[in-house]
């Protein structure tokens, strides 16, 4: 039992320890965010590889306001011909001073950082990251970005120290 508890604690603490060393990237959120404008449907255009979305296509996120002020997060996509969904919630710990720094949970009370790091003025595309350089997403209101929007958001990710060559470009073929 003691070994299990030690292993569980190590698994919980490892992401926090691993992301604090050699921080040569900038995941800081934008200074302002109008949450009501950010809500709604987003297409996942690109992401870094990670186990919970591996091999998924037609990935989308839907954000809506809960009665208690938190945000309902509904992620969906297709994997091996099967439609998958994951429902979570997001909260903003400091809406006055850091409105674009959210905490997202898909399991109990375990929260991860969700930083809106770049957002065009019309809320049409966004760059999302976390305290770890292992997570990066490009979101758009449409299933494809214009060349100018793509260049702009990739430049921002590179400027912040992210290796954009590691991005996986998500296929969108109209399946919902």
C-alpha cells in the first residue's frame, strides 16, 4: 500500500517537476479575454502529440457557460471510425488580473493550465498552451486557416519558443 501511495504521488507531481526546469518557452496568456466571445465551437487545427488525442481527426471543442460561472468543455473527435467525446469544466482562478489563464479538468479535481496565448482581434483563431511545453493547440472557428492566419499563429508560437515542426495537423473532412 505504501508503494502504491508513493507511486501515485510521484505520478501527480512529475508533470509539475518536469515543466519547471529549463523553461525556454513563453506560455503566458494574453492580457485580456472576453470569455463570452471565446465561448462556442472551435476546430482543432493542429496540436502536439499526446496520448489522449492520439490518432484523432475531426477534433472540435465546444465551450459554454455553466450556471455557476464555470465553463463546460466538450471535446469531440473521431478515432478509428468511432466518435469520442470528453466532457470537462474550466474555471478562471483570477478573472480580473489573468482572464486568459484558465484551469481545465476532465477528471475529478485534477486541473491543468489552459492559457490562451494568442487570439486574433475577431476571436477567429487562437493559440493555446499550458505550463508545460508539451502541450500546444491551434484552434479556429473554421475547419481551415487562411494562409495569413496560419503564418501569423505559427510565427507567434515560434516567437514564444515552441518547436512548430512537432505540430500534428488535424484532418477535417466534415464528419461531426
